[in-house]
C-alpha cells in the first residue's frame, strides 16, 4: 500500500509542481495518474522511490515513511519502468534485466537464469539475451524494461509513461501483456500516463489530475465516463467532443457503434 | 641503412628506455586525471578553475619544468623520475578535460534511470559513468600517449636517454642517418601505441561496435 499524505513539492525558483496531494494506492491494485504535462504526475511517482523528496507532507509504503529508508535500498525494492526503456546501453539484455540482482550481490549464474526466466515472462525470446539494447526495437526495449523492474520481485511497480514512445499497435500489445502479468502477479502498480484510453484500460482506479497535481476526479473508468466531475474532466477525456458518445447504426444486418463524428468504433454483439 | 645495421642494439636499447619513460607517465596521467576529472565534473565550481589551471600548466615550457620539478619533489635533475614527473604534468593537464567531457557526454536519461533502479553512487561510477565515458576518455588517452612519445625526446637535452638521444647525438656529430632513424622510430612508436589503444578501446566497448554493424531488428 502506498499513501500520499498532503504531499507538496515547491522548487526554490517558486515553481509549484505539487500543491497538496493525498491518495491511497491499495495493495495489488493498479492506480493510474492521468494528466497532461505539468500536472505533477511524474513528480508524484518519483516521490515514492525518493528520486524526488517532497517539500511538505509524507509518502508511506506499508505505513513506513519512505524518508526513513535508505534511498538506494528503497529503489532496489521497487520496480521502475520508464519511457524509452531507460536501459543501460553498454549492457546486454540479460545484464540489464539482472541489474538489481547483480547490484544486490546475486551470483552471475543465478542472475542470468533469473533474467532468462523473466525474458520469457514478458514475451521475449531467449535468443535476445546477448544483444545490446540498441539492437532491439522500441517495443522490445520496453519489454526488457518491464522484465528488469520485475527482477527483484518487488511488491510495487512504478510505471512512468512506459509505453509512450512506441506505436499504437505495439502499445496495445504491451498493455495486454501488462494486464496479463498483473492478473498473474498482483503487484501494487502506480502508473502515470497522459493517454486517456491507456488509463481506462489499465487502471482499477483512475485519478484525473489538474495542474499542480490537484485531483479533478477519481474513480473507475466507468464512473468517470458516466459522470465527469466537471468541464475540465469532460474536456480531458474527450466527452465534450463527441468522441465518447456513441450511437448505433445498422449496416448489413449488424449493429455498429458509431461516435458523434460518424466514425465506426465497434460492433454490438 | 648502414648506420642502422651497425647500431641497432643501441637503437633498441634507447627504444626500451623511451618506453620505460612513456608508459609510466601515461599510466600516472590516467590515474591522476580520472579522480580530478570526476571531481571537476561533479563540482563545476571547482571544475572551472581546475580546467583553467590545467590549461596554464600545459603552457609551461618543458625545459624550465624539468628544472623546477627536482626543486619541488626532490628528485635528481638528470633522472627518469624527473622526466616521468614532467611528462605526467603535461599528461594530466591534457587528460583532465577529456575526463570531464567524457562524464559530461553520458546521457542524462540513462544516468537518471540507473539511479532510479538502485545504483549507489559508487555503483554509478564503476558500472555506468566510467564505461559510458570510456570512448571520450580513451580519445584523450590517445592524444596524451602520442604527445608523450614526442615529449620524451626532450629528455635527451638533460641527459635522460631515449630515442631523443639519437637526435641530439646525430646533430652534434653530423650523422644524418642517426637523426632520421630517431625521427622514424619515434613516429613509428607513437603510431604503434596509438593502434594498440584503438584495439584496447574496441575490446573494452563491445556495445559500440555491435551497434554499428549488428543486425537491427525492425519488427517488435
């Protein structure tokens, strides 16, 4: 369980990244912070593994203030996936996946077999183990990033727009993979994105953020779609542009769901 | 050629002497420039003046330096130790900047990610910064090595034997072949050491080579 208690982040130059944010992320759930750039969502995420220390309030993991833990040990105990992979370019795929086990003193042999097991888990062939990150596609690199985050079997996964840099088709596949992994593993996931569809697909709960990490609305995707809290949320999720309003049209004896702009989005079974 | 046929044992001996001066000087330069460069990179306030001082140091002419060093560190004037110390001063002066540039060239996103997954400060130095800075640092080491091979010849002026002795001796006695031999062997030595460093660099940075010629997978 991750708790944010009235956290704030003010920078010396007067910028306020986070004004006053409180949230509980329950264990084994996936909570998505949804906001555009400048909403402070990445700052919030980085407070959990102490890449950023709040200037006010506190962050608790299982009731312990993260400020009391050693940052290096804390980071090793938390899985972290970033946009564009964040892999070490000079290490092979296997060594990248085994980063944390190697740092915590696992034998090379044990770390390597763990890495191979994880590559399989995220849907990558073992033959890629000896390649370097630059020899992989963007989607493959992201999978390696996920495998690396899982290597120390952490309870918590922090995901910072992990699928933002890949094309929509691959993004969809990676999202499916994450949902499958999550149903197997049941990690506590804090996921940051500006992509509404991604947030609605992945989040057990979605937190819509205004600038300075003010919560505009929180709830399940169904709740947010059914009852947007205000015009800001309505605008952000696209409800005001007709993209989320569907009507049925009949074609060839089948009922087709069409949005208000007339674009087909699906078939009614 | 006839001169060389008759004198090659002497040339070989001077070549060894040349190496015995060059290798320790370059090695010491690297050992000193790494921590200094790391410091200058981490603390830009120290780094600015440090790099300025290094530039000034490099501008000190060689002969005065060879006289000042025995006074400062107590080595005999006509000794290998004095020569190596002077060469190290020039080597460090050149190399510190390469080290700073090398660390500066490490991608910030990669560093940030490495910290975020749990590298300690020491782990960052050995596992991330140093290997990624290596190509730039190595380029600096190559320059220092070639320049040191050239500078070693000056030692002949204070009587420290090296390939430079062929130049001083050849000039004094008017033996052109001896001077030419000195120049050619010195240049050849510089080229060979440089090539060795290039090979060492390739062995130490396998990821860079594979990126260039390895197969890039286009599909997922």
